[in-house]
């Protein structure tokens, strides 16, 4: 349809259809409002209102596009496809919702197999007003195919990928690709692993899969029974709009730090300590630590009740303890059982158990002390003796890493991210499993330690999970090497299925070519994605002197933002303060990713926070320090370089692509949470306390002066090391 007049007439016809569908949608909304008011009494009216609200939500918001696509099949039938189902007054379908089987050919049709279609039309709308449409005519395609290599993307997708980004992820429903659609509608009863390079749409696909499954299983699964787990708050906020936009409100979205009891996370610790805390052997250690809290009765337990001593034979009490121990219950419920048995024994002796409450409580507390997860962990880590009893499979060095001086009060204890899955494990041992979900999505799963995976697994009611990740982006102490190793700590109720996504939609060819040079070093076995499009410009390297680094970052970022781009500055912790100051000095409107929001034109984030995010323009600061900051630093740099949808700038004193440099040489680099922009007196005290603890546990007092002197030398050497030699721009 190349003739502009024909096109305009067709657009008018389509708009008339959209207008009619919108009228019916609003009529239905009005009817739902009337029925909600029709309840004969208060509770019936409340029920009707609830039902009407759910039905109104399923209509989509007023003023939004009724459809995003249309298909014509070879039988001459046409079908409009939207986010929500719309019927006319005679219950005839005007627009079918995208999850319905009737919509499948829209997503399935490809060059190789048109799935019975002759036309697929994609609409671009402003509200419910069609701006333009793009057509794929499959017969013409088949001709083109005969003599040419097909492009894996059509114009509608290219238009969508080229749109500017904001701090919120958009749904991709209008342009889901055939391979993605297969993953989205894969059966629920499996441990599905979606793997693929950066920007292949893993996260987007996993979220659409949730919406699809919720529709298919709407009789037995509600949004509240689905959990999505992501690495950090910025990521969760970035995703938060996608499912509600698809009509699925109420899905639980949590960071890893939100799995487990609510505690303050402000403990920084060396990578080796985080690493041992992620070790699956810790599950047994905690179990034994809890069992070690259970006491032994005296040969005779004498209880003073109402002025008289009553004696419980030690053997009888020991039997009661053993019976509780044998019960298949969590610790707190076993304790309740023991209390009931002791009360019964006292009653059998003729004593009034109500009057004997205090001595009974004392006995119970001695035999089976009340425990909290935080208390158990604080006591375990704060006692070498307890560690020795509970953790005999660990080496002395490993126990030394776990040891720390506990705070005086449990509530004053400070915790690290790596402590959380341990607290969660302890919570399960003490109080039983947490809330469970019918389906769980876990993103960036390549970074999870076994203990974190266990934490996710215990929330699964059925073993049905969608696990999302990329081994080439695995960093941190527990960077996973294979999906089999990940699955070892997840439920095995259902078979595991690894499904790769092949095409890279986010990163433009120019930027990816640069980032991909890291792959042979970062993840030699991993297949690079096939990038589908070009960006507007080549990447740019800015080699600068140290004194100019921060100002250059600020200048580049501001120029991109002034050009209307949504900018991410990916900056290693060591450069963060100087860059933050330079951005402020340049008068830039910038936000800190550490605060969980991508709210401004320029967003300053550390390389870990960058995981899963994307920006129109990315400025990567000092790659050498990114590589130095993690044992898998080349992968961390790969993550940083693959966040862009358009422009990539690298600002550095050192090598922009330090392929030959060893990773993880900066031991402060992996400290989590990320280094804050300023360092307060409280933080200084905490760090001093932490260093003192490490010193105390690692060396005898006589050696401390020597260690401190050497530490001073090390710090001075690091400060005064000259910047790497400047050389010409790379690639
Ligand atoms: N079919 C599609 N239609 C439109 N946009 C798409 C499609 N597939 C992916 N995208 C876009 O590509 C970008 C990358 O998607 P997503 O964040 O899901 O990738 P990812 O594989 O999870 O990346 P990473 O490994 O870096 O976290 C997003 O902007 C997403 O909207």
C-alpha cells in the first residue's frame, strides 16, 4: 500500500474501528458500574463492587489504545489484538486479548512459517488515536526470502527499539518475537531457565510469561500467588509498571534483601566473608547451632508451686524433650509441644499448672530457649566455641571468617546482604516456612549464592519457576558457572529446561562490538547474542588525565542529557564521589541509583546497580577500576558496557578495555552495599570496628602493630600509584 491516498483511507477505516471498540469498552465499563451499585444488601454490594472492579481492570484504562495489532488469515478473516478483550453489545469479539490462543498467530508468524497469515499489521498510537501502522505481508516476504537473507526484525520492532527510554521498563506486548512467544507460553510446570546475552529480552519475556500464565490459569492462580525476585531496589522499581500495565496488579515484587526477616543492612564485609556465608554447608551449620541450644534436664527437676516442691524425674523430662525433638515441626512449635507436655506432667503430680507458670517457663527456657533468627546468628557468629560445635565441617580459617563480635543487643546488630539468606534459613528452622507462591520469577540468577537460591526455593509452593540470567554477566563471590549448579539448590519437583534467547535487541551494533571483545576473557564458553540493529553513532573513548576525569564525565553526560537522552553514568565506587561532585558542579540534574530511583535525566549508578537496567546513553567511568573491583571484573565491565540503547562513551585514565589486566585486584570493590557517596563518622566507626574484628580474629595481639604498619604502607602505595599511561583511543 504505497499510494498515500490509499494509506490515508485505510488509516481512517482503522481509526473508525478503534473508535467503535472504544465506545463499546466504555459502555461495558458503565454497565459494570451499574451492576456494582445493584447489590440488595451491604455485603452483596461489596462483592459486586469487587467483581466489577476486577472486570473493569480487565478492560484497560479509558483513553488507551484498544488494540496494537491486527492479523488477516488466508481464509479472509481479520482479528484485532490488544492488551484486553473487548466485545460489542451482542458479545461479539471486537478485540481479542494478547494472551488468548486466537492471538497466537500474531506472534508466531515468521518469515519461515507465516502460521496461516497473509498480513500482520502493527499500530502505533497516541492514546486511542492511530499515528501510523506497519504491515508485514507474508506472501511478499516469501518472495524476498527466496533470494535474500531475512532480517530477524521487522519495522514495527525497529521503531519500538528505537524509542527513548525512561526510568521504567515498558511492556513489549505489541512486538513480542516468535522465539520469545514460545518461552512466554511454555508450560507452567517446569523449572524454566531463560538464558541469553544482554538485552535479549530475558526480563521482558519473564514478565510477559507471568501475565500469560495468570491469564491461562486464572481459575487457580491469582497475581498475589506470583513472586518476582530481582537483585536491587532500582531494578524492582524499573520493572514495577510492566505487569500492572498488562492488567496484572498484585504480583509480589521483592529484592533479594527483602527475602527474610526485616533487619537493617549496613554491614560491609570482605568478599571472602560474603563467600563463606553463601556456602550451602551453612544450612547444616545453622541446623546444628539451633539444636545445640536445646538443654539437658537435671536428674530431678524440682518446681516450687504454691509453696510446695514438685519433682519431675529427669528421665521423664528427657523423654518429653526427645518427643519434641522427634516431632516434624519447626523449633518454636516443638517448644510449644514441650510446654504442653511439661504442663501435663505437673498436673499429673497434682500441682496447679496456672500457679506453676513461672517455674514451668523457667524450666522450658532452660531446656528449649525461645529463639529468634537474629539472636541465633548473633550468638553463633559471636562465639568461637559455638562455631566450633556447629560448624565442624568448616576449616579453622572459614570459622575465623564467620566470627565477629556481636552487638550487645540483638536489635543493635548490623547485618550484611550475605547474612540475609542465613537469617531466612534460621527463620524457617525456628518458625517454619515463609509465605509460598505458585510461580516464582528470579532475575539475574547467575549471581545468587546457594544460600540465596535456597531462600528463593523455600518460597516456591510447587517448584514452578522461571529463572532468568546470563552466565557471562555472573559476578561476585558466587558467580555461577552453570545452570545445573544453580538448579541444584532449587526445587526438583519439575524438569529443568534451559531456553536460550538469541537476538540482542537493546545494544546497538557499534557498542556491542566493543563490549564483545571482553567475552573471550570474561566468559569464553558463552555464545554472544546476534545484535539486530545499528545505533545512531559509534562509541567514543575519552582518554584523559586524572585531574580531568570527573569533569569530562560530567561534560559528556550533560551534553547527552541536553540532547534529550536518558543517561546512565556507570561509575566504580572509587570514582563515585569525584563524579558526583563534578556533576553537581556542572549544574547537572542527576539522581543516585543508590537511592533506588532512576528519576533524573542523568543517573549515577555503580556497576552492580547497572545490572538489568538500560539507558539511551551510557557513560562508563574508568574500566580498569571496574575490572579491579570484582573477581569477575571483566564480566562486570561487560555488564556496564551493555546498558546502552544508543550511545556509549568511555571516560578513563587507564585502559578503556583492560583485557590483559587481572580482575579483582581491588579488594574494596565488591564491598556491599555499594560505597555511599559520603563517608560519615558513624560509617568510619563501623569500618574501624570491622577491621578490628578481623584483626582480632586473624592474628595474635603481638602481631597487631606490625599488621597495622604494613596496612599503612599498602594504603600509601595504592594512593600514590601513578595513573596508567595514556595511549590512543582503542579499537
Ligand atoms: N520483542 C521486543 N519488542 C520490543 N522491545 C523488546 C523486545 N524484546 C526485548 N526488547 C527490549 O530490549 C531491551 C532489553 O530487554 P531486557 O531488559 O528484557 O533484556 P535482558 O535480556 O533481561 O537484558 P540483561 O541481561 O542486560 O538484563 C528492553 O528495552 C526491552 O524492552
